[in-house]
């Protein structure tokens, strides 16, 4: 159920019956020259919607504010100052909780959000909330093996074969296959002389065009297989979150101890 498509009475009923809201985090950024700027949030929101049809939950409207400072040099990127971004996401979560959801699932559709979301989730221990946050982690041997079997290329990460295939399945009309470069794009490793290094420009140093691998072998059929598996795994996770009683109890216990030192 999509939050924005429900009437007020329908929403109130859905919140009470499911108790779970999913918010998919994406951004607006360049995805090579063949995928739309909204690729991450479009695919993330679509995945959440399909999974919530299998295992009932409410899906928050498309959310496209995240950590994307490494793409500010490209047209169409929307980046918000760190302080405001963190506060915005926190207040959005609070509003979801205020609307009756005791459990909030974070679905991350943009790798650049990982550090931000990890800190955001950890900060839940700073102040007790009337809700708990679950961050869905899709990585698994099952998923890795499927992607290996379905895809013809070995290099993935951004606007690549798998992401382009998924985009073809979700919104084929937005994909411009004719704009895909003929050559495979490998990491340029411009900071490779610094061992074990990470910097704000690590991604840009490897992929200055925000394109990884080769999207040429991408097909809608491959995307359908990948999306179906992602939907299945997320639906299982939603079901597990609904049944979970441990995290809310641990949260209550932790904050009680913190207050009564």
C-alpha cells in the first residue's frame, strides 16, 4: 500500500493493521548517460511497493534525499547540507512513528547512503522513540549466486548490467540503451597509490563518469528475474519484522537502563 495513494480513513486502518512502514532511500544523481537521475529511488520505491503487495505494509512516498555529495559535479544532482539532511531524515522517521507505525523498515537503494544510514540507525540509542527501526540488508549467498547466473558481466556497482536490467523491467520507457558506451568501464584507481585509503573523492577517483562495467548486455527479462527475487526476499523480511518482539523489548530495556544509572 502506497502512503500517498490512501485516503485518511484507509491510511489509519492500514497503519493499525500492519504496524509496519517501509521507506526506500534513493537520491537524484547521474547514472551514466542511459539511466534516469532518479534510478535509485524509482527502483527502490518500486521494490518496496511490490514486496508490500505480497506482505502487507505501508510504503512511504518516494524519498530522494540522501548522501550524494560525490555527484555534485554532475547536472541534476540534488544534495542537501549534512546537518539538514540528518535532521530531515530523523524528523521524517518521527512523523512516520507519530502516524501510528511502531516498526519502520529502511530499504536502501543507493550505496552512498550506507554510512549515513548506519549512523542514523545507531543514533536511535541517543533518544527513546515510540518506534524501532529495522535496516534491511539484502546481501546473501543466495542473492549473489542468482546475480552471477543471470548477468553476463563481472563488474557491477552503478548503471551496470544488473541495474540497467532492473530499470528496463521497472520503467523501460526511461532507459536509453543507445546511449550506453561501447567499452567496459573499469575503476581508474587514481588514488590507488594510497593503500587502505578512503576519502570523499574515492568514488570519483574510480568512476568519474558515474558508470561501472558494461550495461550493454542488460535486458528486461534479466531484470524481471532479479526483481522477482528481490521482492521475494524483502517480503520475507517484512513478515519477520511483523512477528519480531525482541527488538522492541531490547529497545525498551536499553533506554530504561540508560535512564536509571
